[in-house]
């Protein structure tokens, strides 16, 4: 199988992003599975390589993804500036170069020079200082890929948690929850589980918004007016979706183990139990996009930047999930394309058979 080309945006140069990237890529076995493409600069990568003390790590500096070296770690030089790195510091420079890296990697993904993208952590405040107008990666990529919507999907082996609302203040969550939005997120999760994770008949659990899932309207009516009707309509479409479940009892009773995907209503409702169960080994996957994007489940971790303490486990899993989803999408496309071809061929054959038995007006039927 042809090796997958995975782009890597470096995230905040003052955080642990490049540390975990280089630690993960220092294992040469990675090159058997993909061609890594780091978007940054050779100088910045070399600086972090020396900080982490990866003396045996090597990379190939290039100017364009059109000329990748398949059996090496490629570093695309996205700028010529002499960058001042201040490890553990939130500043505009951290946002500026993270933004340049992300934009260049995204463009190459759209143009087809790479097959998937893994994004190292950014700091939202630093990105704002640099003029980045989006709450996070998810919103930026959704807009760039011109997707109607997307789903923030946290993944760790068989635990998969998505959220209806992404980076939204808690005081605004309830007013954003409506039947149409919940239905759309259920459909995105169902499709991702089938296409990107290879599950034929995935089972989805939907959590309620309010304590005790509203307690039949006593603690809020979003469950009865918006969430439950959305679930019922999706069931009629053949999706195996259940709920709404009270979030606390759902995870407390280990009901999450019975489902292939769990849809939470807001960020912390889904991410708190997810990170409690799998922190350090989870992956943030953006479902619903035309291109594959994953990310480690941690942030810039300024407090340990430059100390060599950051674990590469989550980044490594994000890298392998990106490779796996790229391949699964290709397999799914090939399988359904072949099915369409066979179906079309069968239809043509049926038409030919029917023509053979057609009776012309000027001749008697054959017996």
C-alpha cells in the first residue's frame, strides 16, 4: 500500500507541541507507515531537537510539499524569519508562527500534496494576538474546507465522545441546543463511525443537557422539546441512537462501554469524563470534514515546556489515527465505487436480457 503523507502543523513554538512531535517521530518505525511533513522551519525544529536532546533524530528540509522525500521526516520551511523562542511564555509570536504553519498545511491538504493533517496544540489567546479569528482549529478547518458543519470527536480505542456545541460559554449552551442541530450531529457521528472507523451498525448514546436529563421537564425542557424528538427522527432513518441519558449516571454506571459513540451536549460534559478515562492517550478527531484532521488531546502545557517531560503518546495516537482514517476512507470509497460499478453492470445486463425477450410488431413471438 502506498504510504500516507501526513502533514503536521507545529502549534505554539513556546509550548510542548514540537517536543511531542519530535519524540514521536524519532522512532524510525513511523516511516514504515507514513511520510511525515512538518510545517515550520528547520531552525525552529533544530532548536527544539537540541532542547529535547534527540541527537540521532534527522530530517530533510524542503521548500515545497511537491518534492517530498518518502523515507524521511520532511520539514517545510514556511518562513525565513529569525524566530525568538520563549519556552513557557504566552505571546504573539507563539500565535503568529502557529497560524502560518496551520494555514500552509491546510492549503497543501486542500491541494492534495498531503493526505491528512495532525495539528499540534495552540493557545487560543496567543492566536488571537496574532489575528486568528476562530475559537480553535475545528472552527477554522470547518470554514476552510467549506463544510456545512463538523463534529468535535474525542477518541481513545473504543471510547468515542462527540459534542453538539464546541467552544461555547456555558451560559450560551442552552439557547444553542435545538432539534435541527442535534440531528445534524447525530448524522455526522453515525457517518464517521461507519466510514472513518469501519463500524457497520454503530450504536450511539445521546446525553441530556440538564441534571437527570431534565427529570421529565422539572429541571429543564430541552430534553423533551429538542433532544428526544431529534433522537426519534434519527431512529426513523435507521440510525441506532438512544437516549437522552443523564450524563452523571451514564458514565458512573459504565454505560459508555455499551456504545460505539456518545454525543454530549457541550464541551465539558463530554471532555471531562473522556479525559478522566483516557487522559494522555486520547485523540481529537474532527468528523464531517472532506479531509482528515486529528490532534493530541492536550494543550500547550507551558508549565513543562522545554523540560523534556511531555509525553508523546497522545500525539503518536493522533498520527496513527490520521493514517488509519485516510486508509479507511479510501477503502470505503473503493468498496462503494466497485459496488456502484457492479450495480450499473447488472442493470445493463438486465436491460440487455429484457431486450432479448422484446417482441417486435412485425414478427411473431419466439417459442
